[in-house]
């Protein structure tokens, strides 16, 4: 008998489409992919060079379990200058990507049966990470009226005596929505009043558009700062998804527990990637703006095109590189005699018939939606949307 806990964890439903797209590509089929949750850009040259230098200078040994002092200092500096947050290196834990950071936070906080509020739509891994740590994920429904962001009323509906934490992802994958200052202040008051930890996943903070500002919930006052664990990393901002560097900032008490957990499971993150991350944080930030501008151009084009396709409704993303599309108008129709009841049907039929891979919303807790990443070239975007338009046109 294998572990009941392990068997209770769902595999990522996004993988099913991705696997199918990969198989089709290996058969020589021209599939256009909008699935990837990573920038299509290469890691900027100065960061790559820092890694090569790190190898040649012998930075190839174990580092402290929670990361090098040099990187923690660079992170503290970033948190101060970008987010107005004062932390010392003893409050930082560097891990193997922000996903690992999230796992460590939940391992440090949860006792069996503790409930964690997760606004819908959520990043696919969040409920599974909670379950792996013996917690109970509690999906908090939101409304399009509130741009799929959780209000205090939404959260209050699901609060119980067992509520331990809230996972707040802003900018949000998959909705692309960003909580504004007032919304965050109201949520901060709710969490302080009810003694609820906030796991603030800010990994997309630099990918924001129009006149949107990113606020770190921990920055409002000491009470909320003490309850918040900031989660961030270099993956999305610096096109460094493969380098696996994420980090947390929290109270020293929580950081110590996470450090102990990590020291027994993985030891410190990759020494070379840590050196590269220092350069990413301390070097020129021009590359970040260049990538952001490219994403913004694609975002505008995709939004316009999709919202001109009858029965599809994209929520204009204010951040991230995802477009979240409400399919309600297209559901109940059929394609070549096969019913389209939800995002899974839509995504499967689109892939099979038009060779366009998109991610169904079921894994994000929103089965009537699909997610499309604009982390692919403009050329692919134009061709992919043309195919999608034809597909929707053929629905009966
Ligand atoms: C919302 C969110 N949090 C965390 C992560 C994990 O990032 P990392 O690659 O640093 O593990 C992702 C990656 O897709 C994400 O979308």
C-alpha cells in the first residue's frame, strides 16, 4: 500500500494537454502552444555570465541550507527598495524555486486539519501543496463583478475556527488580476482580526501593465507584516525558470522552522544559481522592462482579438502573462457533433482539430474558463488566434 496522502494528491490537469501537445509535436504536427507558464525569453546574458564566472571561481560547494548571506542581503535590499519592507537576512529563506518556498511555508505553519483559504481561480499547485502538508484547502469563490478577486465578504463566508492561512497571489495566475491598495488593506484587517497568516505569492510583481501598481500586503503595518510570509523568486521576472531560485521573507521564528525543514530535505539551493540570482537582483533592471514591454504588446493584441471572437470573453489582465477567458457563451454548443460542456472539452477539441494548445480552467478551480499564456512569439500568437477564431466559428 502506498501513502494515502500521496495518492490523494491530484496530478496537474494542465499536464494532460501539455503531454498531448508534446506527443503531437513529436509526430511532426505543427502545434501552437499557449500553455507554458514561463517566459519564452532566454535568461539575460549578464546573469548567464555571472553563473559561468561562479563555476570558474569555485562557487561549487554546499551553501548554508537557507541560502548564502550574499543572496539574502541582495533580497533584503530588493524588498526594501521595491516593496518598502524591512527584513534582515535571518528572516530570508532561499529555496529551489517559489514552489518549494510555498511547500516549506505550509510545512512550517500547518497542523493536521488546519484550513487554508484559497481564492478561485487559483494556481493549480496551491490546493495540492496544502494537502501534502496535512491541511485542508478551502476554495473561496469570487465573482467577475469583482474581477475574480476575493473580497473580505467572500473570505468571511469560508472562515471557521480552523482557518489558519490565506494564500494570496497578486498578480494572480491565472486571472491576471492585481489587488489594489484598498482591497489589500481590507484583507489585511480581516487577517489581523482573525489571526490568519497571509502567504503572499508575489512572483509576478514586475509583470504589471497600464497604470497598475503592486502593493505588498506586508508593507501596511507591523501586525500584518508579522502574519505575512512573502513568497517571491527570480523565475518569472528574469526568465530564470530553470535555475530554481525562490525565497521567502517572514518572522525570524517562521524562517528558522523553514530553515530546519529545508536543511533536512534538500540542503541549500544550487550554489551557482544563487550567484546568478545575486546578479539578477543587483544588476541592471533594463532586461525586466524590455520583457515587460514585449508581454504588454502581446497582451493588448490578444485581448483585442479574443474579445472580438463571438462567445469568448477575456478578462483584461493587469499583470502576469496570462489571459483568462470565460467560455460561458460557447458552452452547450458542439463541434463536429461533439458537445462542448466545459473548458476541458473546448481545450481538447481545439487541440485535436486546430492544433492549438491552451489550458482548461478546471485545474484552476474554474471549469468554464481556459487560460492562454502570451509567453510565445507574436508570430505564433497571430497564427494561433486565427485557428482559434475558425474553431469558434465552426461551433454549432
Ligand atoms: C503563482 C505562482 N506561484 C509560484 C510559482 C512557482 O515558481 P517557481 O518556478 O519559482 O517555482 C508559479 C509558477 O508557475 C506561479 O505561477
